[in-house]
C-alpha cells in the first residue's frame, strides 16, 4: 500500500471520490462522494468494474444505508462539450463533495488529478483498487449512471444505450451512422463530430 496517504485513513470524515463515464459518446459524466462509517464496515467493496451488475446494485444499497454520508452528482453533455471531459469530470466531483452532509474533513480522489475542493485532498492512482471510500464512490457512480443510461434508452431507442451505456462499441457507432446524432451525444467527441 502507498504509504504517502495511508495516514489519512485514520482521520475522521474522510471522503472518497470517483467518477464514471469519461469514455462514452453519450450521456453525462457522473461522480460520487462517500464518507464511510468506521463503525459499520461494508465487506466486499471493490472497484465497480470488477463486480457483477447484481453485486454492484447490492453494495450500492448497502453503502447508501450504512455510510456516514454519500452523494452523487454529474456534469451534463453540454458542459462536457464546453469544458472538455477532464474538466467536466472534476466539476462533477466538486458537486458530489459539496453535497455531502456532514462535510468531509479530507478527501481522497481516484486518479492523478484533484479538483479544487474546500478540504485537503490527495489524488490516489488506482485508488478504486485500494481505498474503501473510493471503491464505494466508484460503485455508487457506476450504478447511478448505468440506471440513467437504461432510462435514456427508452427515450432514445435504437442506439442500444441499455447495453453499452453510451460507450463507443461497434454497435453504437453503427447506430449513430444509421440514426444520426441525438441531443445526448457528446458533440466534441471524435466519432460523433465526424457525423455532424
């Protein structure tokens, strides 16, 4: 374990932050912030990508029930196109952290960049593999975004959003070529821009 940040795990009100949805061609980028309760540990936390959909759903309900605080926030497609995906991801994380009650005293952020936050923060590369609060944030963000993309599939039929969740799969590219660009597609992303 990286000894540069392990000392922070002993502090009160430590928030984990992660985002989901940087790579898709459609839909928002979604971030979550979680302050776990040391008195109520949640066994089985992992990076959301390493869990089945059913297990993610089960853990998400447990996190929402047992965490000291949790919040999910987003940056919209228009913000992604205006700011770029990195800045929009940082904005979504800022919004998630700002919604926590109680407010965190410190934050650990998955990745190599921290958004500007009102508390001390540190980036942890692959934090979703080693920091439980980041794992919990990863799970909440993924479950929230997946549910939203499944709902969007009913409003924008034919793109297969319920299957690929907006990621640039072959099926999605073919559907884009056939149906054209919708209002939930990211116009600044190359495969979409090519079809404008």
